[in-house]
C-alpha cells in the first residue's frame, strides 16, 4: 500500500459520513426496513437486519424509530416499498465505482445517478462492467498499533479468511459475508473492537489519485453519496489528502 495510508483514508471517509448525520439516519431507516422485508423482523435469524441495527445503534438512532422501520418492513405498519438496485461506473483516472441504491422509483434514481456521473467527470457503465474489481466480504479495520498476533489468533479461530497488517500499521480482517457476525463476536470476546466493521465491497486493486484528480474524484463521490436514493458508494479510488 505504498504512498498512502489506508487508516487515514478510512477515517477521512468516516468523518465525511458523520458530518451528514441527518442523511445517515434516513439511510439506516431504509436499510432496516428492506432488511426486515426480505428476511423477517427477528435480528437473531436475519443477519442483514442485525448488521443494520448495529449500525443504527452506533449512530444513536432512536429505538422506537428502529422498531417502526422493522414493522414497516414486515407489513405491520404501512410504508413506502423500496427496491434494491446497483449501478456501476467509472470515475476520474478510470477508478471503478459501485453505487448501491434503495428506491421507490427506478426511473428517477437512474437519471439522478447518471447525471451525477456525467456532471462530475465520470461515466455510468453497464451491469458487470466494474463489479469484478470488488470482493463482497466482511471487513474489520483496527487502529495502527493494535497487536497483529492477537487479532490474527482471534480472527482465524472465529472463521476469518485473512488478516493483513497495512503499511500504516492498521490491521485488517477479511471474512465471508455469512461469517461476519461470528468473526465480530470472536474479536469482541478477545477484547478487540474494530474502528470499522461492515459487510462491504472491497476493491481488489486500487487507483491512487492526487492533486486535482483527487479533488475531482472526491466531488464525484460526494455527489453520488448526496443522492436521496443512494445507500452506499464504493470505489477503487484512493484519494491522497496531501
């Protein structure tokens, strides 16, 4: 990972997300609703709902708001019906971009996503055009200085696929999506709390951007992330903060 700090990049992205707290609440509510609709309202038997609730608790989403979102998902309360859709495209320097959406109007959403790409120097691609550049996995990231040996022992025992120490000293654990909660529990039992813990699309290769290209790419990612129907934006771009 020469030339950039994975830890700094993750913290930068997390900081930008935290600054948009109101938007995050909306995203969390939609994700809980859809998770409950697809897998039922019991988080013990619905891993996606359990993860959505964990994220909501981390952002201090009120308990009654969570419960109402679950009830809308299971049909106990009336509400908007959302559909999942994923768009793919290219940003600055050929960096790959994946955009996950939850929408009640696909026509509106595709128009908004396409406009964000074209207005900010990107191009929307066809289905499958960049998906191969990402791995669907569980990801845990620990702060620089965390004991790699301790993380490795706990993670591998809990079923993780890989443990990597990055050049900046941060420690990263990768697992299959289905093993996410088991690995999380194993790490927590060992007294290890990850700064980032999520089921994500992890870039298999990275596109390092600096200067004006980095600024333009950040603008594109922010434009996509600001769209009401967008839940998550993933990219192979690594943006140099220098």
